C-alpha cells in the first residue's frame, strides 16, 4: 500500500487526477471504476480540465460506477446516473454506451446485480478503481459487516450513511434506504485501486483503514490486502496516522536552474500483509 499525503485538498485531487490520466494515456481503452460523492467533484473537474486543455482522450475508455440508489431513475437529480452525466460524462468525449451504472429501477434487482458483475467480466475486469471512503469506513455502499468476498448486491444503508448523504437530498426522509453496490470482492478484483480522501472528518476512519486491523466493521481495511493500492490524502485526512517513521521525505537538492527544490508529496509506504 502506498499513501501519498499532500498539503491540501486541491493538491490531493490533482495527484489523483494525474494517476488516472497516466493510466488512460498508457491504455486508451482503460476500464475505469468510478465513485461519486463530494470528494469526487474536484477530481472530475480536474479530469474535465485535462480533457479540454491537453486533449486527454476518453473516447475508448469504459467505465463502471460503484453504486446506485434503489428506486431512483437515471434522470432523477439525486441519482448517481445524473451526477455522473452532470459532473463528468457530458463534459468529456466519452461514449455514453461505454459508461455503466447499476439500474436502481430494475424489476429484478438480483438479476441486475448478476448482470452488472457479468458485464465487468466481459470487459476484461476493472483496470483502475477510483474510491472514496465513508465516515463508517465503507467502500461503495459496502456497509460495516460486508464480507471481503462479497459481490455486487443490494445493500441496506446504515443510519450513518443516510445521515451523511442527507444534505444531497431535498429532505432527509427522501434518502433511499437501499442501494446496489459493487461488493468488496468486486473492488479487490481491480488491477489497481486509487482512494482519495480529504478533510478532518475523514481522519479517524482513514487511520483505521490504513493502520488498523483487518475487520469487516471497517470495509476499507480490505484495501490492505490489495497488491496495488494507492491512497491519496490531504494533511487533514492524514492527521491521525501514527506511523510517522514511514514518511518518505525528498532530499532538498536544488533544481537544474539553481532554484529551490521542487515540492513533492510526502509518502508513507506500508508493507502489505503476508
């Protein structure tokens, strides 16, 4: 596991956007797993900017989102379908036929979950999975006690999650009680994982996810098992990490023009569990 700590949320988002951009340039038909939520808004803004300023090409990219609320149509302003169109898809040159989200309105939700898993497999699996983290440590909507081998399924949302998402709805009572989510096992199948977390409110759960014991009560601890996981944080989100001896600080050498050394992110490198 690699942890990259930047001084503020903007630099953290830029670092995550750079990781995605490099992966897309290296593999134009990248299968990209995507997340939603407030933390992701700045990330998508930066990817849109890269597309507009440098021509970052999404035309062959395939995407799979982590989750969608049960009972919300794709055109509902509170749905993740709508979020992705507004925040990202409609502003880059991605083929909408290559963008995939679970159907929260499916008549047979179990069949929809199986179909979603099968579609991921048909695309060759996810190359790079982008993740946020919930206040209770969930990935996607994998609430506490989600099995590490779980697959895409319907998940009942916890009170913590519903309260966290309530400001995004006209009233708290309109927050759905269920969602379709990729399972923890589905997420761990991705070839690379990239988690972005910022802000003091995430500090406690970030510390548990990175330094705490493996536990289904904090599903993000499952990322300790992943062979290629990068976690990008700002200083606030990293503020409760205790293993400071793992910081990798660059040697202060001047640049080639004789000026001050470049500013580089601090890193913590943690060994993966055996």
